[in-house]
C-alpha cells in the first residue's frame, strides 16, 4: 500500500489549516477569493531571484498553445522536467496571472528543487470539448521531448502534473496515449491533484456539460477511468481534505480501479487542512506541504 501520511503541523500551519477549513468545501467565486486571500501573503517574501523564466513559447498552432519555462540561472546539468497543467473548470484559467504568484509558483518550485519547471495553457470549453485538453497536453509533452534538451531538461524524465480540470486533462492524456504497457518512451510519472476520472459517475453540472457535452450517454462513453487504471506510468494521486464531494468520490474510484488492476495502491496522499486550490497555491511558499511529496515521487 502506498498511502503517505502527513507530518504533524506546526502552529502556523495549523492556524492556516483551520482558516482554510472554515472556508468550506464548495468552489465558488467567494471561496476562491477567500483562498487566494489566505495563500497570496505566503508568497510575499518569496523572491524569484536566480530563476530564469522564458514566456509564451508556442507548442502548437492555437493561440492558447503556449508554455513558460523556469530554470535556475547557471545550471548546466540535465534536470527532470515538471510540466504543470492549470485548472479552471474547463472554461477558464491561465498559466500565469498579472499581480498574482499563481501559477508561476509551480514553475519556480520546480526550478528551485533541481528540476526544469514548465507551465502551459490549453484550449478551453465550450468551443473546445473532450478530448481537446488531453490532446493539448500531448502536444506540449511532444514539444518538450523534441525541444527541452537544449534548455537543460531531460526528455526521458518528464513528469506531467495537473490540478482540477488540469488533472482531468493529464489523466485523459495518460489514458489515451499511455494506457497499455508498451515499448519506448513514456512519461516518468503523472501527478493528479484533485482530479475527476469517470464521466459515467461525475457530477453532471454546467462545467461538465461545457467540456463533455449534455448527451449523458455519449459523455459516459468518454470515460477514461478504466484505461487510466491500467497504465504502468507511475501515479501520484493527491486529494485535499476539503475538496468538494465529487472529487472525494472520484479519488476513491480511481484508487479502487487501480488496485483491481495492479493489486496495489498508486501513491496517494490526502493533504489535511487544505482545500481544492490551496494545495497548489502553497507550492514554493513557506509551509508548503505538497512539495515534499512531489519531490519524493520524482526522486523515487
């Protein structure tokens, strides 16, 4: 069994956890704003000195086929690559936001911990529906395989990480392109933070319909849970204590399907005192609790 327990929280982290719990589990504009208000000050004293950022590199033909690359200055060694795919309910979100540390903090976390960080944008629903997000992840991965070596990244060690809708896109990419064991290249690992995996049982809401459509029978046929559970790409599955109910259920379904195929759990961690957004918002900040699990996964 690969369930990784949390370390005890210090006083500051315990206080933050209580404040995050008080926000609740729903994801609304109000709870998003409240989470940002709690997490943004954590980055106030975090400097980007020594990190070189290259912005808006095209990896495909669409306007939103863009990625940013983060590396520490002066490094010459070949490093693992961490590609991060943001969330946004399939209909929004960006790899960076003016005046905000999110999600540059993910790229900087990777760069400061011996990796090359990459953050990407992708095409959005409802104009671009399933499987466009997963196809875009595949395009970005292929660009990295072809182009990252001169920038100091190891094309044989690409880790693909997504949060929320981004985790859906990463999971769909793994299921569609790396399900069955095969010879040749595969991602070194996939990190799924608060994702959804089974269209047959996902909550049918406007965001679901924007990406998967309103035809429930057709959407059900798009389910990638079974193909994802078969993969031999190493998985790190992350759930927040205060994730919404459907994300809790989906984590159970993925872990159960994975056990049925592999007779063991994937790596799984529940981050206590965190909600749907704060897990990733806390990366590269004092008190970060997700980062150590990512580093252990990459190094293993």
